[in-house]
C-alpha cells in the first residue's frame, strides 16, 4: 500500500534526524513549512530547548514578493538573531522536505546572513 504524503515525510524526517544533532555551540536549524508561512528554529538537542526562532509571521519581516522571497527574508532574520546570540555554525535540518523552493530560499538567506552549514 502506498504511503500518504504525511507518512512519507515522517519517514524521511526520521531518517534524516538520525544523523543531525544540535548542541549549544552548533544548534540544529529546523525548518517548518506550511501552505502560507515558513518557520525556522535554532534548537539545542542536548537540553531540548529552542534557542531562537524566526518566521514569516514576525512583524519585522516584509512580506513582499512571492513565498520564496519571504522565506529568504526569514533566513536572513534568523541569521541576524544568531549573530547577536554569538552563533555562527548550524546543522541544517530540512525536516523531511525536499531541499528545493522555499526551504532552499530560507537556507540561502541564512547563508547570506552569515551562518555556516
């Protein structure tokens, strides 16, 4: 029997998460993408805590252009917050999504903002 879209993503997500782990020095950059919005979090998996986050719902992010442009702005905002917190390196977690479209735009924005991964 074929897997649904959600089941397929969950399977990919668990496979990817086996190798990606965030610490205080190198947190995990986790991406969540809904139909309208996109969210990014820096997570310390040792403590199980979110260090900081940014999303397209934040008031400071301009919602101009298409959703990929907004995702890039979210990545830049997340990188700025990380710089202020003294974080330079992250482990990128695409969270079961393909590295394409909005997920790639968020990653590119974070790289432009100065994060290394």
